[in-house]
C-alpha cells in the first residue's frame, strides 16, 4: 500500500470516527475533552487498540 493510500485511509478512519458517538463515549470514559481524545487517538495512529494498549489513558486517569 502506498503512503498516500495509507494517509487517505487514515484520514477516512479519523473522519468516520469523529462523526461517531464512539469518540464521545471514550472521551467521557477517560474524563477527557473530545479534542484531547482526538489528539491522543491521532498520536496512536488512529487505533483505539493501540491507544488503550499504550497505557496513556490509564496514566492520565491516575494523575
């Protein structure tokens, strides 16, 4: 898969995720603003599994 195709796919995933109620669910669950959660989600490569597995959200809750 070419880089442009991967970037377009990531953009589509981000756009679809932003439009879903799921982003509000995860942001609320971890007591974050939607914008903060979106930033972390983007840093994790647009992957909920990677974001949850990284421990970043748990570290934020403990702080």
